């Protein structure tokens, strides 16, 4: 279904430093979004950009943006959005990102782009069309939910959690649910997401560009969490 109103949701943690770049990349889209919800995980924004809707959660959820995405998705749907996309505060989209996804949506419930894996300075490492392929997995920043698929966004916040443990890997939990629903999925084949990475695996071929601290997933009490190495 070709969308008429795309809602964008950006979760923001207290450590996010590049939100302005993310907002600018949404504003620069050739296919304009109807609304951009920026949801702060239990902290007040340093500044309020008038181009977006700012939502401040009263308490931090510390689930790597899962609950902020669920809240933002519900608010966007309440504003009659018929498609949803998600952009993390550290990442950006190329101007053709939403356009390429929306045009492909006439044949699919969910459309997916590839991504450009970048270092922490935003410089390209490599184009990733394997890890986020839309079949086994699609990165949070890469997909557009349309038609009957938009409702699954309400379940973003339903992730494994225990007190004192910050849940991570929530995008893989979410995508596992997507795959079980039998939605039709189409891929643009275009790398239109600039993904600024701190994941150790992304630097395996570029060790000289690895930041001082990187992330790996670690299971603690059956909960996926981040370990810094």
C-alpha cells in the first residue's frame, strides 16, 4: 500500500549527542513525513526543534529504545498515520530513503533498505546488504511498516526485561515477531541508512578505525544486554 501519512519515531537516550543530524535527515526527505515523534527516555531535551513533536517519558525504561518506540508508534497511529518508520538518534537517512521505501510499498506490507555501516565519525566502512537483508533480519532504521503491518509496532515495548538489567538487542526480538506474522517483505536494494556503529563485529576488517570502546551482546539471566569491551 502506497502510504499517505508516514510517521517517524526517534527514541532518545540521555547519551545521544547527534539528534540534530537525525532530525535534519528526516526534514530533508524527498518523500516528506507527516509527523516526526522524538521520544525521550525519562530525561528532558536539551533543546526543542519546532519541526518535531517532543515526548518526554516520566521514567526511564532503559530498554534500548523499545518502549519509546512503542509510545511514539501509538501516538503516530493516533494521528492517522498509515505507515511507520524508525530512526535512532545517532543515525541518519539519505534524502531518497523514505521515497524508495514508499514507492515499493504498493506490493509489500513491509519494505526494507540496506544500510551504510559508518564509524563513530560518520565515515563509511562498508555497505551492508547481508546482515540487514529483510529476510533473517532488518535493522530498526531500515524498514517501513505499511497497511496491515503497522499494528505490530504497538508491541515494540514487549521485550525481555528484569530489574537492574538494561535490555539490548530489542530490534532482533521485534524482527523475530515480524517474521512470525507472515507479512510480505520487499527490499529496495539501496543503502540509504547511514548507521553509525559501535558494534565490535563491524570493525573486524577495519581494526585501525575501531573506537576505544565497542559493544557486544551478552546474555545475563536470559536477558540480552550490552557488554562494553
